[in-house]
C-alpha cells in the first residue's frame, strides 16, 4: 500500500497492528477499537504515538473521551459506496475537534478525493498500482455550496463578499 | 436448455448478441445458440473477455426456443429487448 | 425563476468536464463498470433495457421556453425524437449513447440545467408543488426553499454515498400536490401561532416494497434552521441507516425501527450540535433567492374574461376548460394543464416537436414559463383568460389538448418492462388499454375524479400505492400479472392502497378495472368521488364484484 498526503506519495511512518500482534514500544502503532477498549492503563497512559482504526459500524463517539490520546484516526471504507466514514470524519473534525491525522483506508478511490478532503481527511492509503494517479489527482470542482470544516470558502460567503 | 448470450455495447448501450467467439451482432437471429451447458459456459467466458476488453457490459445468458432454426426468447423481458418497446411509436419523429 | 450566477454556472460546467473525463476513463478501461456505475448514476445515466437512459433534473418542475427548446434539441440530436416526463419532475431520454453523454450534459449546462443526482444513493432532485406561486392556497412559494435545498444538496461531500436514494419534496400550500407524505423528507411551509412562516418537517414516508406514510418530527422549524435540520436528519441516516440489506436501507425503515420519538431525539441532538453560522440561513440569502421567484408582472385584468366565457359556448372547448383549466390567484389569469395522456399514447411522453410547440406557446401566452407536474403532465401557469381560446386551438393542432386532467384516462405509469431494467411487467400497455376502454368522454366525466397509477415492479415509480386504483405488475413464472390496490391517496389525506386479492393476468386487468368502476358507480351517492365512495363502503363490495361472494 502507498500513502498519499497533499498530492504526494509519502513514507508511511505508521504500522497497522493486528489484535493478535505484539505491540512493541518503538512502533507508531495503529490499533483497532477492540484492542483499545480492552487495553490496560499501560497503553492508555504511556505517551507513545498511537493511532486507531475504526470500521464503518464503529462510531467515533466510542473514542470521543480518549481522543486526545490519538495522533491518528484511520476510517475504513469497506466499500467505496459505504459513505459512513464521510459523516464520521466531519464529526471527528468539526464536532469533536480532532486535529491529528485523519486517514482514509480501505477502498479509497480518486473520484472521491475531493469529498474526502472536504470532510476532513488529510491522508489516503491506496494500492501501490494506483498511487501515482491518485497523487496526481487534482479536484475538478472549484465551487462549494456547503460549509464544511476544511476551510474551503463556500459559495454563500463568496456571494456576500461580492455584494 | 438452449441459450443465447447477450450484453449491451459499452460505448452506445446497444443490445448485442454474441454471434461467434469474438463477434457481436445487434440481431438476435445471428446469435450463436448454445444447445448445452458446456457451450453456454464457453460463450459466457468469451463474453466476459469482451467485458474485460471494454467492448460490452452486463453480459449474461438467457434461454431461447429454436424455431425455423432461429432463436426465439422465452421470457417477456428478452422478447421486449429483442423487439423494442411494445408500445405504439407512430408519433415518433 | 431562478437564474444561475457565475458560481452556479461554473459548478455545472466543471461537472460536465469531470464526467467527460470519467467516461473517457471508463471507455479506456481505467475504470471498471463497478467503479463507474455509481459515478454515472450520480450524473443521471442508467443502463436500461435497450440502451443508456439519461434522467435530467427539472428542479421544482419549472422550465423556461429556452430550456424546453434545449430539451427538444437533445431529443432530436441525441435520442429518438422524444422525452419522457417522470413522477419526480425529471425528463428521461431513453436512447442516449455513453460516448455522447457529456455532450448532452454540456447542452443542458448551457441553459442552466443538469442531471446531477437524478440517480444514485444520494439526495435526488428536489421537487415542489407544480402550482407554486400561482395557487391561491399557498403561504409562500416553495421553490425558494427547494432551490436552497438544491444548492445545499448538490455535490454534498458527506451525503453522496448514502445507504439508499433520498427524496425531498417541498410545498407551500395546504393542499398537497407533491405526494409529500410518501417522501423521505416532506417539507411544508406553515405558520406558527404568531403568524410567522416556518416549516413542518415530515420524515420516513416512502413507497417501494415497504410503503409508509411519513411522520411529522417537527411541527414548526424556523426558516433559518432549515439546512441545519436537514443536515442533522441526513447525518443520522447516513450513520445509522442499514447498509446490509438493500430493501431495508431507506430512512423509513430506520424511523420505523427506532420509533419516531427516538429517531427525532437523535436528530434534535445532532441539530443542536450543528446549529451555528455555517448552516444558518441568513435573511439576505433568503431574500436573494426569493427575489428570483417574485411574481411576474401581471396585467391588471377583470376577474373573469368575457371572451373566454363566450368561447366556452363551443362544447369541445368547454370540455377542455372544465377539466384542464384551474383558477389562478391573479385576477383574469388561468392555469392550463397540458395533458400528456392522449388516448393510446405513452403517459408522460412528448415529442421534440411538441416540446418546441410548447416553448413557443409558453413564450407567447404564459410569461415564458412551463411547469412539470409529478402526474406526468405539463402546466402553463400564467395564461390570460382572454388568450385561452387561441391557446387551446394551438394545443389542439399539436395533439396537446386532451381534455382529461384528473379523469380516469389521466393515468400515471412508469416506463415498465418496455424500457426499464428493473421492471417485472409492462405498465404502458395497461395504461393504453384502460385509456381505450374508457375513451368515451361522457363516460369519463360521469366517472369523475379518479387517479389510476401503474408500476411495473415493486419499486413503485408509478406510485401505485397511492393511486385511488393502483396497479402493480408482477412476474409469475415469466408471465405478466397485475395486483390491484384500492383506496390509496397521495394527497394531504395520504393513504396506502389495500390489495383486492389475487393478481390478474394481463388480459384480465381492464375488465377488472371496469368492474371496479361499475361497483363504484352503483354505490356512490350523488356527487361523490371514487375515493370518497371507497372510504365510505370499504373493500368488501369491490372484492365481491371482482372475485365473487365467498
């Protein structure tokens, strides 16, 4: 897999750690919600870098109290047509105030890149074979009717500026 | 059961029937008729190659009867596909 | 009507080029059909039984003459010379090519139209009362809010991959002409006790396999909160609607499963979190949009036209006036229904020549405006009563003066198995048979107001659940059969039809309809419409007449 950030293929400093895999303290580990929920105080209190991966059926409300503990949240698109992660991303960014890395994983297609950016994702895990085209993808749409938390100025604000 | 393989042409959507291992026809009476499952499977495999090659989409086999040496669809859906909409079209431009 | 500004125009133009690129990638094989399908559906492009079909949005059912001419041009240039108006204020072209689809979208964009989100699991074209702005029973023009919702929902980054499709209707009147209560969200402009206008919000209605009447989850929503509240509903649905079963994925199932009270609590909680400047509708923006829907400049005319009254001495014209003219809120004007249900025609179809003729007539006699109704008819909303006789003569010349609005031959029918990939049975030929059986105009008038609605499969695009008489095509071992329901109603008195009993073979349907009508005529009290008789006497006499008394 390749990681894309800001239109470039970048090295991934994180590791996905399966539930049956040992955690060693040097890793920048992305763990599952199940592991986090069964974790003891050692994992909760050490200040090692930690990321968490949520499936579409795992609402970020489950980690809202612990959000400060995570440097990265990975939201999984089991299928690209499963749009729950779009809502979860906005909830994390705009309601819970998460400022760490928000990574799209699973079936991540370039035709959804703009929607993902607008919902607050800032890194994208894609197959090696599509990494170059994904990184080179530039949004084809420049007009936004919705105000989301990504900072792009929505049309209504632009209209008001003009008037 | 006797079968014919059909699909829609990718670029224009036209209904086509597999007429040979790599030829498609818009005419049902030119379709290759599979009299047994093995032949039908071979036709479907050829159709899937055409799907992979972006010539056609949505390929599948459907049952036909054979009358006067020509395939005749059994289901209403395939009758409509073969003959076009059954509704009056005399007002069309 | 609403005119695009530079932002609106840029968006549709960019969308055309985005889709052109996606089509090119599909044709080259860079996109698989599985990857491409959702992208083409979000641009209204289906692969149907015979060819690709493009569904074009007619937001809130309003068209200018220029737009109508472009639709005619598309029908001629890229299709087979006709288009089909649907039950959701769209027009469909049945024979388009994938490699020309972007060119069609470009033609649409040139007249401020698009096909964005006319399909796919997203917020679909927002519909509104086709008598918006001209109906006397209206509090406010619903198109103002429909346009605001159109913009908010267009390419919404969060809600483009919902569990299932999502339909919103808006009305500003007490009489419901939008089938509001069978929409995922129905919005009605209402006044609170202080006389302030706001919205009643209804959620969880729908047709399809599991028809349901929606629940009012908020009786009064202040205008400024419209988008925050919609966003809250959609977020709850996107997060919690079922994705494991296609047939249980609509919001109505979520509302039913949670219960309306629990669902409402989740929406209200989300709404409180979302309320804020980003989604609030400021007065200036409301005023900017509302200005586009300001009433046109009407002439000052006497309430009733002497010329029209005199012309109505001609019986054929009088008959058309009786059924196809509606009162206008402006004195001296009338609303004309253009029936797209000629005897033996295809309900909702219009040829390129007819679309062009209507464009001319609208320009000349209806202040350049045409409306599309969810009943698959067109409307000229602003006709001077003095001009009605001349208008009628022109309509007649183009085969557009069928005097049957609201009568038994004014049938809604989905495309059915003649065109649709999902259908189990044909719809159009059944409509045509009924039209022929009841072709006699005196008989139609004697039967009076009645709505027959036909769907070719359980998806219910032909609204059969809410037809006074509903007909549903089913497949029985490869043969077409039809289930009949009675007592459905898509109006403010919404009700779902009840199944009469076993389904009828295609050849038996018209006789069954005849039996139902005879039973009604025998049972009705003076002046009573079919639906009122049915409500009074119930299913039993109809069942006995259809199946015998046992």
